[in-house]
């Protein structure tokens, strides 16, 4: 099994990395392969709604999005972690996720998703809600722990002092492993849930 982890911080060795590394220890202990992709320090442009991805099967802009899409397609789980900026996620990360989820036309159903918000003080729950919306629009089960997935720290290394937050992340990783294994067994025995043809409506008459 494989989990792809997205670091939305511009600091490769900051508190967001500390959070992801804590989860990676649990994944490794359970024999789950991991890869961390650094996004927050990359020059990622936003979606321009050109629709070319429907024709090409990938985003029209050749950058990190198209590099990561095959890794996402091959993964069993996805973890998205972001620092909190003005009670929301890093803008570069959001631009990346918009294009990754929209242009990646592969089936994302039953890949397990989890999000983490990292802050000095506040804005974590708003960021947590923001990131979870990427999972719930495409049939990805959202993993939970024993609290909202948030951890606190400002200077590098301070997140490690948040004992409750770190414990929550370890629990989150354990729960992800259980969900991924359970889904793999379910897919083997029952396959994926049946899908109805998509219905698209709008509110302009």
C-alpha cells in the first residue's frame, strides 16, 4: 500500500513537515510506502478553466500538477497538510489542489483522504474544513482520529511539543492504515460501489 503526502508549507523542514513525518513513522511501522511532495514553495499557477484537461487527460500547464497526478492515481491514501494563512490554507497549495483534482480524470473513489492544519494559534478548523472538501466531492472516504487534525507551533520544531496534536496524528495514521486495508479487502470481494450516470443541474432557468 502507498500513501502520498502533500506538504503545503513553503518550509521543507518546518512544523508541517514535522506533522507529516510523525505520520510516516506509523505508516512505515505498518509496511505502508510513503512519499512526501513539497508544494508550498513551488510556483504553481491557478486553474484558468480552459477545459483542455478533458481532451488531454492532464492539465494544459506542464508543472508539478502533472508530475504528481500519476502518483495520486497509484496511491491508496492521500494526506494534505497546510500551514494556516488568514484562517485558510496556503494559496499555492489550493491552486495546486484545484488543478490536481479537476484535471486528474482517474477514479479517486475509495482512496482514503486526510487533512492536517498547522497554526501558531487559530484558523485550524476553517482550514481543516477547506481541505476536506477536496475528498468529499469525489468519493474519497475521510479518515478521522480522536480530535480535529490540527497541530500547533510557530518556530520550526515547536509542533513536536504539542503532545496531544502529535498523538492525534499517530492515531490518524493508524486509522488510515485500517481503512485502506479494509477497503482493499472490500474491493477484492465486492468491487467498487455501483455508480449512477452523473446528473448535472444548474439554477438558471
